[in-house]
């Protein structure tokens, strides 16, 4: 994580002091101060998507003024930090220009350790002497690696994402308008990756992230009388600066048949895509509008292939030489086609209707490649052909909507849809779905409002191509994205403001997908509800709070096999029922102790996520996994004092506690198991319980 340098802190202090002489005609504010904090354990959760400042900080600013016959607005948050945001907009009567810069950290762990050295960003090496000893004396591997990893280096895990975006728009007159926008996203850091050499030799390494995503789009429109025409063109590109990850095998220095000295992974390939499209809309008689749109695009990728294996042992190398790769690059290409049509009409005063059509096609034009064999885990040649099929899909939606407003405070909407989907090189070549949806909005009184929605969908298919499993999957398995499914979805919102100083609101959501398959995902249930309230107790005291709960449930079924041959015996079936609950509460109280002078604010939040894992099988030998529980809560207190009309001082104190119960993320060792035959080497990025306190003082200057 980046820490502000001494120079940066001095510049921040200068900026904070300079606002005391802001231009007389401008308006805005700036908030800055200093903060200190303490955390009982270095758990990254405390700063997962932010940076808590130590020392001077510039929390936010806003500046507005007339400039060059236009209006200029600039703003910023969390300056000189890893989560800063700075932006501005300049507006003239006929055009405007926006510019924004945003930084977002994602801190994964501050306590990870690795025995690897990093001579380059994509290469991770172990000492040759260590590899040689492990290969010559495998019986001492656990003891030797345990001693070595005791001195492993700390390495932070996380990804920093920085995005700069801009937009310029103009109205040229005569019905013409234009807009051009672009963005550039840079991601850098590292995250855990399982660099396995087989089930008994798993090595967790750091996957390096150095990526750039660029995008540009242009839009032109023309409006005249009853017609509107729009055209757009956009281009995007993904660039990965580290295309290959190479890491040493701790068990071997010299390649032999079955055991490589190192492994290699081809990381995300560079790729590009573009699309061009247009839309035309006509205003017709009887309050009707006809809209048609079409676009065509293409996505390409031509990343160079890696060699079939890193293993140079003669038994492997000879087989690879006799069975060379069929090409040097996938040379992937896919055409993207979208068609849309919509007719909206309002034939009578209280009734409106819409007919719509949408077609999206992902037409994969990549060549069918067949590799003559494999070297699994860079170990041994197996001579088994592998075919990479150019998977594609198409989806067509036919829909109709009907809106009925019998009176001012009541409205109904009905929707009917038929969806046809096609899948190439999938076990279900086609599926179809019929869906019906209804919405209602009722406002019986100015203080009441009710919104509700219900949707029912049935997806079915007739054909099943078992050959697409290629003998690698259970013939009774149906993947959830193509399996026959019944879907029921509903949500509702009720709000009430019958008392002048009290507002209540509640929301419920429900989603259930039932899959009609012997094996695979069987059932998925999501339901949640929230209640919120705001209360003005007196002219000096305000209260607010919200409580929410949710449950996510899935039921999955599969079949175990004790050998390389798939079992067809139902007695080998097993089922997993997973329950995840989420509870959350947040509340705040504001007391204007001295009106227009002293304000006190307190807040509290609580989040808890317990999980239950129920496992069963036909023989009754399955055992449940241990339950998990993640709990986080915090308190905040703030005092604001207005010394002058445009100057405020304040102080804050916050406390936070995080408790974790999860066998899979706590107490992760660097080597596992520590006695007996070692099967895995980890980074040790465990979840830690912690308590944190932060204190800050700040000043706000307005002009």
C-alpha cells in the first residue's frame, strides 16, 4: 500500500492552508486534518477497499466558479491516498467536458509469506541447492521445507485499480449533437494462485497483475421533427504486460519423466473488440413510437501459444517432438451481432403497450484446434487428443408489455416474453423459455406507496447431445445455465410517511430457481428483506436506522467415482446443501446541541454472515463441514463546531471489531501437513480477528 511521502504531506498542508484566501466570487469548501489509528492484528479487511490515513489528510474539496465564459466545477475525495477520487466538469452553453480520476485498492492480505524470489515480474524461483536436496533426498522434504519457510519473506497481496475517464459533448445546432468519451484502467498487484504439480504437490504462488484496459466511444445523433437518428462506434483493448507465469518446483531441480523442475502458465491474453451501430426512431400518430437498432462488432485475440510443456526430460521431449502443436496461436475471432426493434403506443388515455424484439448473437469464428496430446502438470506425455471447440451462442427475445393506469394513484404493468437460445458445442443445443411478469404501483394516500413485482419463467429443452461431454462428465449432469428450470421471482417495497417527522420503508426480495436435472445444481433460493426508518425526535435530534437480513441456499447433487472411470451407480450419489445467512444493521443519531454551533453525531453498524454446509450420501457416511461465521461491527462518534460562518472544526473517533470462524481461511500454515508427507505449500494469508481504533481532527473551510 502506498504511504504519503514527507513531500506529499507538506503539499497537502499547503493546499489546506491556501483555502483561507479563496477567490471572492467562487464558492466551495475543503476538509482536511490529521488522523492516527491502531489495529490489534494486521488483517487487510480493515482497509479492504480503502486506505485509512495516518498523519495529514485532505478528505474532500469542492470548487465552483465562472471560467472562460462558462462554469467550472472541481471536486475531490481522499486526496494523497490509494482510494482518492478527483474530477471536474466544464460547461458552456453548447458543449461540456468531464474528466475524472479514481483509485480503488483491493487489499487481500498483509501477512502472506513466500519462499520464492522474484527476479522478474513473471518469474518465481527457489534456490537451486534447495531443489537439488529435495530431489536427491525426498524423505527429508517436510523438515527441510519447514526450516526454509520459517524465514520466508512477507509479501502483500492485493490489486490497485486506477481509472482515468473523460467525456466531451456538444450540440452543434440544427438538431445535431455529438459525444466522445474514453477511459483507461490500470490494474497492478498480485493475488494467490494454485500452481499445482499434481494432487500431492500443490504450490501456492503469487499471480502478478499488470494490466491495462482502454476504451473509446463516439456517439452522434440527429433530431428533426418526428425522427431521431443515432450512430455510435466504440473500441476496447485489453493488454496484459505479464503474459507468462513461471515458478520453480520445490521437489526437483532437474527435469525427469513425471516430475518437472518448474511450471509455466499462460496468463490472460491481449485482446481487442470493436462494434458499430445505429438507431432510428419515428414518432407515429396516436402517441406511438417505432424504434429500430442494429450493431455489428468483432472480438479478436492472437496471443502466442506457450510450448506444450516445460519438461525437457527425454521421454517427454521426444513425445512432444513427435507430436508438435498444430499452430502458434489460437487466432481467435468472434462476430457480435445485435438487433433490436420496439413499438410503443398509447391508443387510449389510460392504456399503453409495447412490442419488442431483441436478438444477440455471439458467432465464434475461431478455428477448431485439436492438440495431439497433453502433458498434465508438466509431468508425463499422455497422447490423448484435446479439441478446443469454438463455443458460441444466440439469444432471441420476443416481448410484449401492457401498462394500465385506471386512476392517478394506481398502475399495473404486465409482461409476456418468449426466449429462444442456441448453443454451439454444448450438451443442450437449444433451449426455450416462457416468462410472465406483473407489476403494481398503488398510492392510496400521500403518505403510502406500494410497489410490487412477480415474475414466473419456465425454461425447457428437448435435445441432449451426450457426445459433447466427451466422456469427461456424468451423463446425468445438466449444467445450470442450460438445464430445464422453473424460476419464480418477486419483490415489493412499502413506504409510509404519515407522521410529519417519521418515515418508514420496507423492501422484500425473493428468487427461486428449481432445476430439473438428476445431477448438478438442484435448487437455488435467495430471499432478503430490509426495514429502514428516519425520525426527527425534536428540532435538535434526528435518528435513522436500517435492518436487513438475507438467506442464500443452494442444493447440489453429484456422483463420486473411486477410479478414473465414471460411476453410473446411484448409490454413489452425494448431495450438498449450503446455507448462507446475512444480517446487517446500521443506525445513526444526530444532536444539534447548540443550534448552528455544535453538532454531535454517533453511528453504529453490525454485519454477520454465518454459513452451514450439510453433506449427505446414499451410504450415510458423509460428514458436514464445520460452520463458518464472519462478524464485523463498529461505532463512530463525531463532534462538529462552527467557529465562524465559513469555518468548522471537528473531531472523530471510530472503533471496529472483526471476528472470523472459518476452518478454510484461519490458521493457514505455510506447509501442510507439518508432519508426514507434505502435499501443499501455502502463502499463509489467513483471516485474523482484530480490533481497531482511529482518532482524527479536521477543519472545514467554506467560501
